């Protein structure tokens, strides 16, 4: 038995209460999670904000914080930090995973624009952290220090990992959205089914 994978055109068999959002860096997981939270009345827990402490250092309480929200009944979060142990905590509790599987030019263009914008404007993200100056980003290709290099390094992560996730977590229903247009249609369908209004897409500096 493997997890079910649906398309944007397939109706959901139930109303999920605990949701994961997957996708490469730059696909817009955070904005999507916020919009879905508004439609379904879920609590959005931004997992980057739980992981990164001051000066981009990992917070010691990260996994405890994940355990705390995962134990609650209604939430949505980004499907990240699986190598840090989140799959053992939140994925067994999740009911639905939405995979933002967009074309490479879409996610690359989004990340370049976002990175330039928040670097130039010195936009604060979480826990006082801001993007490095452009010259520092261009000076290294280290994936741990350059978000563009990180995106390139992890570009195929979900394509290669999703089959394993389907087998490991067969209880999950997975929706695969292949383009932002499909995402908008799917969100509209969920809003209509819920009798809720749908928030327009936003360009946010914190999107992951």
C-alpha cells in the first residue's frame, strides 16, 4: 500500500486538519501554507522560524517545538528538516501533503527575485535574521551559505524522495500541483467547498 497521489483536478476525499507543504526552496511553501490556513481555519507554524535562532544558529528547542504543535489537532506547516528528525514527529500525524512541484524556471526566477529584494531591503525574516548582502552571496557557492546554491543542490530532492515517502507514510493523501496556475485552481476549489474566501497570492520575502 502506498499513499494516494492526486492532481489539482481531483476532489479531496475528506477535509484534512493536519497538512504538510512540500517543494523546493523558492516554490512558495510559506505563502501557500498561510493561504490554506485561512481557507481551512488551521494554525500555520512556520518551521523555518522554529529552526533558526539568532544569527542563523539552530534553536536547541526545535524538535520540542515541532512535537508541541504536531500533537495539536489543526495545523499546517512546511515539510522541511526531515534530516533533523521532523519526519518521525509530524509526518505520522499529518493527513495531507501538498507538493508544489513547479517547473525549474518558475522556482529559480522566484528565488532570484526574492533573494535580491530582501538582501537589498535588508528585510527581517525571523528571530532578527536578515539576508546576507549581495556581494557575500555572490562570493561563495557553498550551499550552506548561498541560498541559490542550496536550491540547485536540492532541486531534485522531492522528485527522488516522494516515492519513498509514499511507501513510508501510506496514510497520507498527497496532492501534486505542477504549476502556479494549478495551485490557484486547487485553492479556489477548496475555498468554494469550504464556503470561505480565498486570499490572493502575495509576493513575500520569506517564502520557502
